[in-house]
C-alpha cells in the first residue's frame, strides 16, 4: 500500500534509509550523442550509508512536493521524495527501500507512483541523481526506463566521496 506523507505519518520518514554494499562503479561513456556504460567490479566491496535527510512541512503542504511511503502490514518499507524541478521534470530527491524488501517490487511501485504524481502536474518526466558507485541503483533505474543524461565529476569534489561521479538519470514521458 502506498500512502502520501501527512502530518500523522511523518514519523515514518527515513525509516527505509539503510546501508548498501558498494561492489564497483558505473563507467559512463558518451559517444554519438548517446550515453552507455560498463561496470567495474572492486576487489574489496565496502558498506555505504547515505545521511538521513531532515523533513520539513513543505512536503506535506506544498502541491509541488510530496513524499510517498510504501507500507506492508503497517510497516514503512520504502519511500520516494519528489519535487518540482526548474527544467520541467519532477525531481526524485530520494528513493529508499529497506534491505530486506529490495528486489521485491517496492522500488518499482514507488517509481510508478512518482510517474502518476508527475503526470498529474504536467511534468515531462522524472529526473534524479545518484553516484557511480551505487551500481544496484543504476541498474534499477536503467531497468525502469531511465537513461543517463549527463555526469558531473566535480559535484562531490569537496567531500570525502571526492572520487565519486554524479550520474544524472532521466525518464521522459
């Protein structure tokens, strides 16, 4: 069951933000006007955890923002956070699924809800950004019809993740 975040269920925000294993990286290549990629496997995998975002009431009160939760037996096992982006796309700010619920259709269901939300607001598609080391997320986006629209080698250059490359994914309706 997918339910939009309200004041009464805001406590479920970030419950599905759990770590993942980094096993390699995506190596994007731009050629003849199209992005492709290969994958590099690391000899030593490591665990990565994203910082937990703070939520504010604008995601409950603003029609151009939303958070949707995926529930199973009243337990929040996934979430997707959306907002209006300047370029006519709906921005997927975050999508997270609890570890024990990954590869069970939760993420795909949340993306479908994001498409529905974006189409209701007349956006032209969805856009999001992830790191090249989040290989499982990149595979997930590609499987769900997203394509790489660009990369940024400098986005994380001021952080401990300076060796990571930002990948910008798009799904156009």
